[in-house]
C-alpha cells in the first residue's frame, strides 16, 4: 500500500451532474458576454480552461480578468451545487475506500486536481468528503497538470513532516491526463473508468492498474 494517495476529483471521486461545467459557462457569460468555446474538462486544469476562454474572446490573460472570472465561477458553482438541481453524486466505492485509508495512520490522503482550490473545497464540502483531504495541488497552481504532482508532494511533506518518494505515492484518476501526471511525477496510477474513458482506453495510456470503479480497490 502506498503511503501517499493523491486523488483527482471529477469523474474519480464525484460527478457533479453538470454543475461545474455550467458554472464555467455562466462565469464566461457574466464576465465576457458569452459562453465561450466548447470545453473539454476531462483532466484539464481550471487555469488552462480560463486561458482558453480568454483567448476565444481575444483577451489577454491578465490577473484581474482571471481573478474576476474565478470569483464569479465560484459563486455560480456554490449556487449550482446547492440549488441547481443537478444530479450529482459520490461515485461508487469512494467513501468506503477513503474511510479505510483514512483509518490507517501510516497513510496520507491529498488532492491532485485540475479544480482551483476554492472549487475543490466547494465540491468536497457539498459531497461530504472534505474531512479526508487536508492538502492538495490545484488547477490554480499551474495550467499544466503535469506540474501539479511535485506541488502535491511538497504540500504533503509540509503537512506530514516527512517526504515521500515517487514509489511511496499513488495517483488516482479517471483520464489519460491523470495517468500522464502520475508518470511526470514518477508515481504509479490507479485509473478508474467512472469518467469519460473506458477501462481499455485507460489501459492503452499506460496506467499501472485500471478498475471499473473504486469498489475494486482493496
């Protein structure tokens, strides 16, 4: 068993039923006057997404525009989760796995997600999973997901008081970008087919282990 487990959120831990996608579109409309380009969120970072939206509207990626977008996005996300009627859920096997890992004092849990920190916190609170994740690396740290692994490992070290080598870490995600992120860190990946990608597609991208749901992870 790995000492440090780093979890993606969307498609891995939860499915917001479209609340997150809609919040991004609403923020683009409120900030820039239109929904912007079609969004592919599978493994993307929120910072990368907003760069694409700004480019679509011919705007420079200035801090003020990015900060305004994310403030609006977080407001819409919180509202959509609480009141939007989206059919969100915690995915199969998630709670049982997290409870088992959390009960082991030698195991530490963190997030490795393309969500900005505020978005990750909102989703984890809404679905009752926030108690499991005291630290993480987020889509506001870097636009390039492959740069997030070392950030998560450093924050894990700061939180726990010990460092983790790549072979002591496992990344859990549902997309080829999660697999690539794990490889960039030098850590193995457990890929779960509860998102947009099938088990065969995830195997083809080189995950060390592929499961249909996290119920299979013992």
